[in-house]
C-alpha cells in the first residue's frame, strides 16, 4: 500500500529544482525537502509516533515547520497545526481534546505550554523560526531515506480546529484524499506548473496557507518565496520574479493603497487569488484598474478546503466566488428542510465531494447533524446562485464573523466579555471593515452605575482570547434589541453599526 498523499508529492518533485526561498537568503531544493522531511519522519518514529498519533504544532512560520507537516504525512501521523495567537487557556482545550503524542512549540513558549502537554501525557520538543530547536537537533543525525508509512486515501492526515457556536471548538478530520484531491483540482483549474513561483505570505497553521498554497505548489513541482508575514513592499519587489500570489483581502487592500502598485510592477504575474474572507468589490475594481489583473476569488472552509472558484479563463465577477470546482457538487437549500430553493433565491449552501472532511474529532452526533442523508455537508453559509451559475455568499448562518481571513464565532467572545466585572450582557457582531473584511465588534450592556469603559473590556480579554478574536471596538448600549421570543436581533445591530469603520476606508495602515 502506498502513502496516498506523499507519493503524489514525491512524483511531482524535480530533485534539483528550487522549492522554497526565504527573504533571508535561504534556499531549499526538492531534494532538500525530501531529505529533511525524511530525517524528521525518522525522528518522529524514533520518538514513538505511530500511525494515527496526533502531532500538535504551534510554531512560527519557517521552511522547517512546513517540512514537519510533510514528515507527519510520511510517518502516518495526524498533523495538528495550532494558531500562534492561541492563549494558554485555549491550548489547554485543544491539547486535552486531541491528546497528541507530541507537542512541538517555539522555545520561548515552552515554559508555558510544557505543563499543559505533560498533564495530557504528551512529549514536548521545540522548533524556532530560524530552523533551530530540540526537534531539529534530534533530526540532525537521523536517516534521510525514510520508508513512508502506508496510508490509504481515507486515513487521517490532519485535524484542524474550527470554532463552534457553543464555544466548544471542533476538530475537522481531513483525510489524505481530502487534501490530495483538492490540491490536484486547484493545480489544474488555476494552471499551476513547474514554471510558477508563488509569493507565499500566508500563515501555515490555516487551511489557506498550509493546504491550498503549499500543496498546490508541491503537486505542480513549482517554487515559492516564503515570507514570514505579508509586507506590501516585499510583495511588490518579489512580483518582478514571481508568477502568482495567494492572499486574504487585507493583502490586496494594502497593495491598492501602495503607490508602487502599477501595471509595470505586476507585469510578470499571471494570477492573484483571494480567499478566507469576502473581497470588497471596490478593492477588486481598483486592483484591476491599477494592474490590469482581475483578482480570482474563491470559496472554501476548514472542513472542505476549496469548494468554488471564479474561472481562470472567463469573467471573474466581483462579489462572487465563481463556480463549483470540478468534482464538487453544490446546492442551495431551505435551511431547515434541506429542500432546494429556486434559482436566484437565498438559502443554505451545501456541498459534497472528495474534498469534504470525514467528520468532527470525537463528536459523532455533531458530525451526523451537519450532514444530510445523501452525503451533502451543511456549510452554515447562506448564498445564492445567479442566472449565470456564479455562487454568491450573501451571509452566514450562526453569525460567524470572518475578520482578516480568520473565523470567529461570537459566542466564544461573548462568554469572555460576560465574565468582565460590570458587564450585564454582550452581543458580538461582524460589521464591514475596509481592511479586514469584517471588524469584530462588541455591543455591551453595563451594570447601572458602573463606569466600565472600552479599554477596560479590551484589556480584560488580552490573555483570554487570541488577538484576532478580540473586538476592534466596544460599544455600550442601554439594552440589546430582542424579538418577541427574547432572541437578540443581531441583524439590527449590524445595520445600526454598519458604518462604524467607514472612516478607515482609504487610509494606509
């Protein structure tokens, strides 16, 4: 039996070709990738990692961190990337729920995470952004010619946690074929080849940067510039010798505000992809006017990878996410019954295909509730399909907020705000933000006579929530609007505060 995902990656590799280049001048060939991931895989096995064991990773972005993902695939382990912004309280839940055999962290966070990992019986090793750490030291003398552990298409390759509306995060179980089938489809649909060089400025603890960008490059045998984070000056410099960029809307907002963005600057590029959050139509139009390139917007989620894409050839329509990808079935239904709605009408988006995840980790009832009997996954996103077949995302069920490409569920944020002394209750909403797509916004009711202010609320959340989940503004009101059943009417709040961040439009940040 083969290793379903890595065998395909190896088949596409040209050993002497460049795979990764970093801004500090380091370069890795595909042969380097095969050798170093082999050493790491050998090390994982020596540490007692067996097929199906989870390896939790919270480290800064580096080529070595990407190689660790590949090593886990090769060793048959289940890769569990964790956002570097997660607090210790959040990590305690993830490690306790996933029960990894190994936790890899940065040396500077070791002291905080070590007691948590040990409490759940996990071994701890370190990896830093420069490629050092105890794990790399252990791998230095390990065997590079690793015999890949056999893994079938339906075996787990990764678990990615996605927040739940109840406040309890869910681990989305992604198989070897979930990842491979989607990456193959995107490689073909977006015309990736060995001639491509991608500007990679996305984090690699997230589906977009880890599975979409990296796996597509690997399966094409292409190369990439690996940036620790997005920098508009650096991106513009690299465009001269690159062909593609994948980003979130924030990247493109930064670029259109930059005086250096011109047709000449983008002349070598063939493709700009945006996702993880809605791209404003204004940004789409301005970018096209300045560069002559229409940004290609697509739609995906943690549980499914990519579902739709605007066409590579043909109209890339601003405000839409294009068509279902080859092999992916998409329908719009009445949320409660699951009955299809008429063309042009809004309903719940449901998808089915080899990209759709296996289910939620240790949550069989939740998994069952999110799938229809015919196998369609209920995404929780509201949308419609227009007369040309383009998919429009018009809202999200369960009040999901997407800010800067990250999913934030209000219930989790509200639970922390409500613990702040002087708070009676809160409602967290997402309202349009010119830079982040949506700004996380808290509407709070104070106790009578309490002098609680915005900074006090924000300060109380600093160590309880990852930074991207923290509200950008806190608004105080006397009462939250409710319907006759007592349910808070968040739609009214979103409408009332829809212009809250409008004065930021056009500013450089």
